[in-house]
């Protein structure tokens, strides 16, 4: 009772292992150029950055050096100035929309990685519980063999058949302990899901913080640039132009990382089972039967622990029946045998309870559920978040490139900071100075006008 209803026959692992090795070699061969392919994808973003910088430089040089001379006395702004300003504003608004998409993508990516970490922690808890139960049960059985069964044999030394029954229970208990020790399959494995989860969480924390700072920096650049255009503040627009160039470089850099990560993750998520099986077997040294059972968890793969569980269950049932027989036969003649028998019964009950918990924990449903949750977090939420971050980087790069081309033309149309300065100061004092230095002409006399003596 409590055992999964699967076949007790252990299939021959030879042919499946041969087929897996044959199938893994082309997979490994195809994975050899993967780093180069990801570097190529990241290099495409660098090429886009270089082309955008060259285009912006050529545009600004043409704007600064190839403008037609303005006619003297022209005070009206050149045609198309308003269109340039509004195109810059529209580009910045598109950049702000991209920032919203970036915040959503960053949150989705963080949720996917958190789901991966939670699944790894739950799997580590299951594996630790298996090891703990096995260790506790083996220690209890060992203590029972060393103490209670030894005492029982000494008490029943006068009856040979009762001593033989006690020794039979001892052999069965030692066999159960030996079978249970083989169930702690993860003991001594160098790969720890807890350590992997901690490393993933550590990297994700800094990745999330870096993207939040990038998004906030771009948001501040867009808002202050719009403020500079609204206030027609040339120095603010110039500072934001330099900051826009910096954010443009960061956007293209993040685009390269996102594109390479998304391509690698999508390639992994297309067929993750074979890759994870080979990698886990290489890192842990576990048999392929155990890994296939937990990673695939279907009717085609039998439980590799079924035979040990069945033998352990039969041995526990045999010990229980032998102890009941000893209690009926020995206690009336040897009352001192009742105390070790009761202690053995208690140990046997605890062992059976731990055994049923082990049966539930060793079934593939729990660990396979954690495996599926980890894949869903990585291949659904995290990959979706990366795609939204990639869209944010594209919108950000396009908006900032457009703004960098439009801002110089926009600030060239700004009027002077204090237009009344041209009508005051040195321009007004200069004619007054000349008027003070020139001799004052005598008053003109008009005919018919005489001065009267006082």
C-alpha cells in the first residue's frame, strides 16, 4: 500500500543510453557554434550603433556646414522650423511610450526568473527531504538492530527458535536499511539547486536594477528635453543632446544583449529536455534511468526505485509479522522481552510512516512539476519580457536618433534669451556719447525778435 502502481521490472538501460548518446552528439556538435552565433547577433547591434552614429554625424555636419547663407536683415525663421520641432517632440513621445514597454518587459523578465528560482528552491526542498528521511530511517533501524534486537536475543537465548526469529528480524532490518540508503540518489551530488537558485537571483537582482536605472535615465532625458523645447532654453537642450547620445549608446548596447539572450533562450526552449538531460548527467554523474524518470515522467519510463521500494515494503511487512509472533510466543514466558518488543514496534511504525513519505517524494510528479514550472518561467515569462525589452530598445534607439538629428535645428530657431538687450547697454550709450562731445550750436535768432533788457 502507498506504492505507485508501476511495473517492478527494471528495463535494460543499454539500448536507450546508446540511442541517447547517438542523439546527443549531433546536438553537441550543433551547440559548438552557438557562442559565435550569439556574438554575431550582438555584433549586429554594434553595427546598428555605428551606422546610426555615422548617419547622425553626417547629418549634423551637413546641417552646420552646408547651410545657405541667410540674407542680411532677415528676421523671419527659415521655413520648416516648426515641423522640425514637432518631429523632435513626436520622437521623444515615442521614446516615452517605449519606456513604458520597457518597464513592462523588465517586470515580466523578473517574474519569469523569480518563478525559475522558486521552482529550483522547491526541488531542493524535495531532494533535501528525501535525504533527511532516508538518513533518519536508517539511523532508527540501525539503533534498533544494535539495541533492542540485541537485547531481545539475549533475553530469548534459552529458546533457539525464538532467537532464530529475532535474528531473522535483524537480517530483514539490515536489508531494509541497505535498500533505503540507495534511495538517497542526490546525496553527494556536486550540483545544488539551492546554489543555482541563489546565483540566478543574484544576477537577476543586478540586471533588474540596471534596467530600472536605464529606463529612469531615458525618461529624465525625454522629459527635460521636452521642457527645454517648451521653455526654449538652449543650454538645457544642449545638455540633453549630449545625454541623448549617451543613452543612445546604452540602448544599442542593451539591444545587443537582449537579442543575443533572446535568440539563445528561444533555441534552448525549442527542445530543452535533451540538453538538460545531458548537462545534468554530466554535472551530477547520475544514471540516465533516474534522470529520464524525473525529467520525462510518463508511462513509457518506469520508476527506477520500484524494485527497491517493493523489497523494502515486503521486508517491513515480514519484520512486523515476526515481531507479532515473538510477542505472542515470548512475552508469556519471558516478560522482560515485552519492553524491547514494544520499542521495536514503535520504531517499525515510524519507519513505515517515513517509508510512505519517501514513496510520495520519490514519485516523479513533484520534481517534474518543479521542472515544468522552471521551464514555463524561463521560456514564457522571461522570454516574453526579453522581447518587450528588445522592442523598448528599438523604439528608444529610433526616437533618440531622430531627436539627435532634430535638436540642433530646433535650438537654432530659438530667439535670444533677452531680446531687449539689443536696445540697451552699449548700443544706446554710444549715440549719447557722441552727442555730448559735439559742440553745441548757438541759438538761432529769428527776425523780429529782440531781447529785452532786464
